[in-house]
């Protein structure tokens, strides 16, 4: 069959590469894709946040039998609803279900209502009320823009002054646009973090292998929040006991809660978790594959990804046995100088001789005058597998030294944190 993949980042490149291996898939279209995706897919220049335009394109291309919607924005805008209303098969949650990521306030209220462990919180639509609350609440505190903010709408504030300044940025200065019209003020939790993604058709939920993301721009988790500077899999501390706790107390209750609310979730449900002294708690939900978590998870998937997607759409996930490779995988993000703030585009990218088992996922790349150039903040994901996280990280850092573009920077400590925490 011919498949359309929506999106243009490193996550989409990983999805496209996985689908390219499937014997079920003949041709792949990507909207809008990037220079790396173009090597295995035909790029379509249509704004994927214009749901009607996407629907019209799919209507006009009768050869497309299946659409995979991966980014958060088109999911929240109802692209899956639009395609299904026109009789097309599409993978991803509908608009009613995608709200679990699109509104932090909704997800916090859902967890409170159904007893899913999370940090204590208050929600504010008024800057004055929020600022008054910050005068007496416990510090440190976490501020979260209610809406979608490209993974950057979270501020960890260590002082009261910092918290008030952050609230002003969100609500008055509109740093994150309309996403900050409402803000969730959350208690600060401590402990190791883990990304637990799961496939679900609303009836069955099957977890993927775990991973750990690095959100801060600089080493030792310093600097500004980003969309993710690297990741590794699996989480060193996450064993069978953790898996059982998370499934029983978080994953199954979340799936059931969404069903009870009349918002059955079909697609990939992302659980951003923290292991606290009181057990695992939900830091955030995403309604899709994570980025760059996908870049270390899909290379470890042995089962045909297209088979899983079809089973979810048809609500028969229970029938599919999902298998994973052993070992570990690491992804190192190479970023443009200045990211996550202002950065220049159009810098030529060059490569030395890379080892055959190193995979390069393109995120912000384009072709200009026959040359590969930068077109985004996160430019490339350097990925490698190994028998251990340490073996995999040695491969990616050796490869990174052979890649160059003006202003390129990357963290030097991806894959190090949590290695001294014992697995239960």
C-alpha cells in the first residue's frame, strides 16, 4: 500500500525509515518532510496544519491507502477526524483524545478525577491570581503553559522572583503565544525521569521500551529548555517492578479514564514520568511519538510498524505480538548555534566517513543548490545501537566528530545520567 506520513522532523524520519522496511508498504509520501526523508519518500509541499488542504490532497490521491499523523499540532486541530470523515484510514488520536496533550489543564484534571498519581497543582487564567498564588506557594515550583508550545512551555523556577518573571513571560508577554493564556502551577518533584510510550487502540495498551530524554540545552541539564537534545534507551533503573507499577497505576487507568470521558485514545500515548519517593508520577502526557525518543525506540523494534498501525486503527492490537531487540540505543542531537532561541539557517552540512551501523536521522535539513543545509534548530540526530548504553554512546560521539556545519553544537553527556541508579 501507499502511505502518507505527516511531519518534517527527526521523529518523522525515524517513522518513515521503519515503514520503509515494511513489506506492506510500497510508496511513502511525506508532508512536508525534510532532506533526509526525501531519500525514501516523495515530499509534498502542503501545510499539514491546514486540515482541509490535507484532506483535499488525500482525496485527490486515490493511491494513498493510509495516513500517519505524528506531530501534536495537526492532531490537536483534528486532522485525523477530517481524514476519517472523508472515508480515509488514519493513524493517531482524534481531536477529542488529543486534548490529553493539547491542554495541560485537562490532563491534570483527568488525573485528579481518576486518581492517577501526579504532582499537586493549581490552574490560573488570570495573571494577577497566579502571581498572588506564587507569593505563598512552596518553592521551587513548575510553570506549564496550558497549550502546545513545541515542548518548551515548561519552566522550573527556583526562586519566587524567577517564578513571577516566568508567569509574566507566559501570560502577559505571550512568549508561547496563546498556549500561555492559561497556566498550570505545579509542585516541584524530584527523582529520575523516564519516557514510557505505549501503543493503544483504546482497548489494549502495549508499552514500548523505555527511554530517557535530555531537555536542557547544555551539559549537566543546564541552560534553556529545548525540544530535546538527545536520548537513550532503555532507562537503566526501570525494571520489572517499575513496569508493573506503571502499567497498573498509570497506563491502564489513563486508558480507562479516557474511555470513561468519551474520549477513547487510539495511537501512541506518551507518559513522561518521574520516579519519586512516593512512586511513579505523571509529569506530562503526549498524544504521539516523542522526539527524540522515537529515534532510539524504533531502531529497536523487531515487529512490522505498519502491522501495528493497522491493528490500532482496526482495534485489534491484542492480536499483535510486539517484539524488541536487546541491547541499547543512543541518539545525539546536533543543533544550530543559538537554539532554542534565535539561530541562522542555510549552513552547509558535511560528513566524513561514518561507520555503517551509525544512522543519521534528519530533523532540520533542506537541499539548496544541490547542497545539504540546515533549516531548523535541531538539525540531525546521530543514532547508534550497542550491547550497552556506553557502547552506543561511544559510537555516536565518534560519528559526531565527523559531521560539521557552522555553529553546530551538542551536549557531551547524553547517556551518562542515571547509570549509577540501581535497577530494582
